[in-house]
C-alpha cells in the first residue's frame, strides 16, 4: 500500500494522473494538495473526492507549516509535484508569481519531504532516508529552450535505434520539422519567465539530490492535450471558440511547432518512472508527434465538422450554425513575446529503460478529446465563469 502526495491535482494533468492511478491500483492512498487557483477546479476531481482512498487539502505548496503537517499526518511514500503556474502567456504579464510558486514552492516541498523522510547521516555526513521514498518533479520540455534555427519543411521521421523502434511499435508520427531533438543531456536554455521558473525548480531538485542525496526523479514532458484541459491553452481554447462560432486566434504565422502527447500517456509514464526510474535520473516524455499550430487548428475544425455530421446529436451544443465552422474562422493575431519556435522531445531513454511509448495516435487522441468537450460543456462553463472572461478579453 503506497501513499502519494499529489500536488496540483485539481488541474489538468494532475487530475488525469490521479484518475489513472485510482483506476489502475486498488491499494493506494492519495493526498491531494492544491491551492485552487484559477486553474484548479474541484469539479475536475468530483468523483475522486468521494473515493475513500483520497484526501483533499486546500493549500499552497509553499506553506511550510501546512506541508509539514501533511507529512506528519500521513506516511507519504511518493511526492508527485504537478502544482505550478503553467501558462506561458500569464508568465509574460506576471512573472513573479511563477518564481514564487514554481521555484520557492518546489523548494518548500523538497525541504519538508527531506525532513520527514530523513533517518540520520552516513559516514560522509550525507543524510540517509527511509526506504522506498521518492520525490518526482513534473517538468517540461520548455526548459531546453527552443529549436529556433533547426527548422525545415516536414521530413519523414526516421527512428534509427532498433531498441526504441521496437518499443514505439510504429505508433510514432510521420514527420519532423528538424534534425535536432531534446535529449536529457541537452543544455537547459529556457526563454520565457514560465520556462525559466520551471528550470529553476529542476535545478533545485537536482541540488537536493547532489547535496543531500535526496531521492528524486525529474520528468520533462512535451505539450499534453486531453480532457479537463483549461481553455486558456491552444487546443481547448480552439474547441471552445469553434463551438461558439468565435474567431480562432493563431499567434504570429502559426508556424511554431509543438510535440503533442495524450495526457493519459503522460500519466502512465509518471507511474513508470515512480516505479522503475533510477534515482537521480531525468526522463524525457514526448509524443514523437510534432505539428505546426495552424495545422492543429485545422485538424480540430475538420474533426468537429466531421463529428457533427456523423453524429448530429452533437449539434445541440453548437452556438453557431455548422456552416460557419470552416477555416475562415482562423485569424492571425500578434505573436507571443519571445515565442519559442519548435520543441521536439526525444523520449528514447524512457522508452528503452522503462518500456514506455506514446500509445495514443494523435488523430485518435484529438477525436477523444473533442468528444469529451462536446459531452462535458457543463465543466467548460464552470471553469470559464468568473475571471476567465476578463482574461480572454484582455488577451484577444
Ligand atoms: P494546470 O495549470 O492545469 O494546473 C496547475 C494546478 O496547480 C492547479 O490545480 C492549481 O490550482 C495548482 N496550483 C497552482 N499553484 C499552486 C500552489 N502554489 N500550491 C498548490 N497548488 C497550486 O497545469 P497542468 O497543465 O496540469 O500542468 C501540471 C504540471 O505539469 C506543471 O508543473 C507544468 O509545468 C507541467 N507540464 C505541463 C505540460 C502541459 O502541456 N500542460 C507539459 C509538461 C509539463
Ligand atoms: O511544452 C510543454 C508546455 O506546453 C508546458 O510546459 C506548459 O505548461 C503548457 O502550457 C504548454 O505550453 P505552450 O505555450 O506550448 O502551450 P499553449 O497551449 O499556450 O500554446 C501552444 C502553441 O499555440 C504555442 O506555440 C502558442 C500557440 N497559441 C496559443 C494560444 C493560447 C496560439 O497560436 N493561439 C492561442 O490562442
């Protein structure tokens, strides 16, 4: 029986991780710690909150008294830190909050876990810890910076390593926009306040490992998509706007490339790293699934129209006529400041060491995601009430 402290689990990926784990393991306890910022929503985890295996604590990962209390009250085996300010655009307008939560909050979690798990010191003066404990920092490909100069027309993606090929089983995408990929050894080179704050967090996690031999893993994942994604991010924002017949804002020329991964595949990878990742190691997680933003928007338009035609009952959620849903809705708006051009994760190490691969083909994942939004408009309305409207009007 393991007890997990999962922070930020009222948000997008944390919630999907908790759902995945509760389904997979019967013998499990999960303590959720979430501040319930604009991005955290109890409606996202309403079923899980009724589960006797789950405890919910509302609070800040930076609150030392509260986090120490959680460790005193629960025999935590694993910490999985999802809690963060996660949106690049918001980091451009309010960088300080990102440093506060993402760096100082992470350091507080590390320190409280270290105190709770420490048993003594070894002959060299390094702390020793109770068996089987681990802290996992959920990080991002954005810490590696941007593959700005390595940008070409789409080329076939050839995976040369036979061991990786046999793991990904031909599920990988068909093209890439450059020769270079981020590996775990790529130097950290963040560009935005968000990615700098996530890099700061990664570095303090590494410092705890090197200085105190604290048991950690860091995972660095590419762009996730799927259910419960807050509609400030590209994919859920585009789905929401299409259904309302609103314009679809694409930054700059729409050429920027992201590598998209279905969120459940990310949850699965984190579980595997917790179980089998070597202590102190970084693991990249990615979809082998690069695409330019404008093509993502077009794919979503095409998929919504197809679903509406194949299953006309979905048309009841439309606030516009289906004939209005076409590429003319796309508008090119001012570019994001310092907009990273291309991210491309190489998850070969994770595939080879842990047998993980991105299982969900993109077209299948996008269809599942769109169906989820069509069937869960109540959730969208709930999270988009309040401050969301003000944010949207300021942004677009
Ligand atoms: P999200 O914004 O949807 O959710 C963040 C959650 O953290 C919210 O529930 C929020 O209430 C909570 N939170 C924020 N500040 C907190 C604090 N100080 N104390 C406690 N809780 C707090 O984010 P997400 O997209 O689910 O991302 C989760 C993590 O994964 C983040 O660390 C992010 O950097 C990382 N990540 C995200 C992606 C992606 O594509 N979304 C990709 C790679 C890594
Ligand atoms: O790469 C992993 C990262 O992915 C995570 O670490 C972040 O937490 C997560 O927010 C995400 O960051 P991005 O900036 O890549 O995601 P976002 O959905 O904000 O934007 C995706 C791309 O789409 C990006 O190039 C900007 C562009 N975009 C975004 C929005 C919201 C648009 O063109 N129009 C939009 O309205």
